[in-house]
C-alpha cells in the first residue's frame, strides 16, 4: 500500500477492497448486508473511512489459546463456591 492511501480519510471501493485484501464484489456484498460501515454521499458511489475499516479489523481479533485459557481460569476463580 502506498503512503498516499495511508493519509486518505476516505477510500473508494477499490481502495477499501485493496486495503482489506478482498475483492470489490465481496466488498459490495458486505455493504448490501450492512456488515461494513460506508458512506454514499452522491447516491451512486460509496466511500469508506479508513479508520473505521481499521477499527472493524481490530474488533475481529481472535484470541490465542493461551489467552482463552487465562480467561477461563480467571473467570472460574471469581465464581463463588456454592457448597
């Protein structure tokens, strides 16, 4: 990705698809399902805020096995013993 795209606030559909590593067709499917935030200021063309795409990616982080184990242990130790 070039530096010009790093500085842009709004990305075109092609730029957003390239940024996400998906096809434009799949990007349009996501917009149709309202699974991705987008803007349509002129009715026909859609734009995407770069920081919203980054936030979407960061919300989809998958925990490692070690993190899941720690979470289970920490939540089980906070559960009061009923006996």
